[in-house]
C-alpha cells in the first residue's frame, strides 16, 4: 500500500474501510486531514466514531454540514431501511444519489487550499454492485476531473478499489486496528442492528478473518 504522498485529505466515515485507510496512511508516515460529512443521515453515530479516530491519528479534522442536499435514500429516512446483503437488489434503497461526487469535490477544494498532494477515498470492490459512485468508472472519471480542476491539483488516491472488505479487514488486523472503535450500522442505535446491509457486510468480513 506504499504511496508517494506526504499529505492527504481523507474522506473519513468512521467505518471499517475509511478507518483502515486512515491507519494505513498514518503507518506510512502520511499527514492526514480528515473530512467527514453530516449530510442528512438519520444518526450521527458514524461521525462520533470518525471523530474518535481523527482526534487520535490525524493532523486535523472537520465535519462539514450539507443540509437539505440529499434525499431519496433509506439512509436519509426517505425509504424503508432494507435488511440483507449488499448483493440484494433491495440494497439500492441505501444509495444516496451523487453523494460521493459532492464529497470528493469538497475534499478537492480543501486539498487545494491546504496544498495536500492527494485525496484518499476508501471505495472497494464489494460496493461495485450497489453503489455507482464507488465503481471504477466513477473513480477514473472523478480522478480525471480533479486532475484538471486547478493549476496544482491533488491526485485521487483509491488504494482499496480492487480489494474486498474481508481483505481490508485483514490489512487492518496487520495494522493492529481495534474495529470495536468503528461503526458500520445504518440504523444507528445503541448497538448495531446486525441486519442491515452494512452490518451484514461487516459481520461477513469479520467472520472470514476469524476462520482458521
């Protein structure tokens, strides 16, 4: 996972994927500025975990509010929250339209202001079937746009794009990450629901890494 960047702006959600990317960057000696978003999601639980990680491992961090921009998703309360696996067609109810394009555009502006060399984004292969803004075509298009958006633009760094979540967890185990200090559940209760797509994907990745 070695890379040539000394400073990056990281999209940090508080979940397994972005937290593992944070630890990987810090392990490489990279200076990380974390950006998280309050975008109308039904709870702030993931942001609480993101801030815990950021306070421990980042040069600095911020939460950006994007009120009344996104709608039409189970994550924003506009549809019923489906249960099951990411491979199920019902998981498309959790798509927040164009969310990551907006997030990456804002991160690009911050990276340019801070003269950061790259924007780090933890999209991975298990998301391809459900989320259009996690697919290779999207990543390549956004990378090309960011590359020409300024006189000295940052790069888009997406090192997990060909990895599955179980591979990311394996990397995190090697880095010594305590995944109890991350949050994945879409429901946002006191304890993870264990039934939503995010919980199912997390539990499968953990179980695969627990196998002898």
